[in-house]
């Protein structure tokens, strides 16, 4: 039964619209905790990180601060600038990935590093609970199930019910990356079939006409 359920889930084809993503993450920015409204920006930022890295949530939650390197100066790669790199291996396939950061992703990584410093948190993990949590949880690695529950609640509050899942952020990211840069290995997939599975929109193929009519045009007298 487990194998059947996994096979069915793998066919999920859902693309989160930008407007829905904005509304859901806006609700995540306010965290109702112990009958108080706390700043939950860190929760929305985690969603941004999953989306921008376009990886499975488990691979993002397991990131350690040491796996990211921010360059002192951006490196010119010819057709883009690299502001840093994240080095990790996919949990599912063990495929190693060196994901170069654009400026936005580098700023997001820096935000989490500075968040830990501001909260006076010492942890090897990048994503940690803030200090307004209880003693058992504060400073600890953020758990996947915690963010899944938070996403579900925010999705319902935003009026989308259970339409969108946290894991759909990977498809959103990889689809938009494909539309932006074309063929790429950002998803860390071993087969073309799996690359296509995560690309929910295919851009039209570009072509141009070069042939010309060869017959002579009759000139009326």
C-alpha cells in the first residue's frame, strides 16, 4: 500500500500561482504562538528558500551553515554573476549539487545567518527555531513536519483549503527556472523523464522562416 501511495503522489501536477504564494506566505509572517502574535517572517523565508533552491524540503531543512559560501565579490560566469554557492547532496539520490547563488538567493542565505546571530543562536544548522519557542525547541533545527503544518494552516487561512502543498514549491521553482534558463540540472535528476516531471510548463520552441518563393512574379502589362 505504501508503494502504491508513493506512485500516486509522484504524479501530482500542481503549480502554485504567484498570487497564491504571496497570500500564503503573508499569513506565515504572523505566527500565533502561546496566544500571542509573534514575528513569523522566518517561516515565510524558509518557504522562499525551498522555492529559490527548488529542492525537496528535506534537503533544505538539513542544510548546515557551513554548506553555503558567500563570495566577497560576485564572479562573472559570462552569462550570469555568481554571488555564492551552496554545496549539498540530495537525500533521495545522493547526487552532489553545487548550486550557485544569484544575488537574491545570496541575500536570503545571509538573512538566515544574521537571524541566528541576532537571536544569539549557536547551531550548525541554517534553519533553527527562534528564542520565543519553549526551551525544548528554541535554537533547535526546524523540522519538516512543523513547516508542513504551518503551511497547511496558512493555505487554509488564505482561502485555498488543501489545494497547495509545501512540496509543490519545488515544482514551482524548477518550472520557472526552466522557463528562464532552459535546460539545466538544478533539480539534480538522473533522468530526463524526472526533469520533465517537475517542469509543468513547456516554453514554445522558437523558429524563424528563411525560405523564399522562387517562382517569378508576372508583371501585368
